C-alpha cells in the first residue's frame, strides 16, 4: 500500500493559514465544485466531476489507498 511506504497514517499539517488533512466523504460537495470547474481541470489528466456521486467515488478510491 502507498501508506506503508511513506508514513503510518495520513498526516495533518497545520499552520496559521493552512490546514492539510485527509479527505473525507463529507468533502464531496466541495470537491465536486472544484473538479467540475473547467479552469481548474484544464491541465489535469482526469475527467471533470459532473455529480457529487462522482466525487464521492473518487474520494472513496483515494481513501482505500491509505487503509
């Protein structure tokens, strides 16, 4: 698994202006807004998310890599 190679758990990194944390399914609506934006996806080699369900599936797939 990807996780075994780099760290024991997905780290939470926090500064005064930024919080990097693991994705969760509750982030799906915000991810869908970002991933459906043509400007955001212009140079990404991935399909745009047209529904929240697509974002949920993508998040679930990513979360499985860290289990």
